[in-house]
């Protein structure tokens, strides 16, 4: 299976924490400067992750199992 490449920036994610607790992260709110899709090497190499950045500090990281929704903006070239 070939995955479709995503060329748009991530603007917002919603994540499930536990027992009905959830959180949302939006670029430009609460110090969030960017949301970055990433992967890990080793045992979990095929599981996508999203990192939450506040400036140069990685404030959080979530695997796809905890991500409820990912929202995308316009492609970089269109901005």
C-alpha cells in the first residue's frame, strides 16, 4: 500500500489522553509554533507521530493511536 503524500502544514490536532480526557493543539494558540509529523526508528517505525513545538522546545508528542483528528492548512506554496 502506498500512502498519499501530505504537502500541507498541520494546523491543529485533537488527541485523546485517557478516561474521556482530551486536548487540542492549535498553531498560534498557547505558544504552539508548529505541529510536526514524524516517525520513530525501531519497533515503532511504522507508527506516525505528531510533535507539538513551542519555539525550540518540543512540548508534547503523540502517536497515531491517541490522535483523534489532524487538520491541515493550505499547501506551503499557496500561502
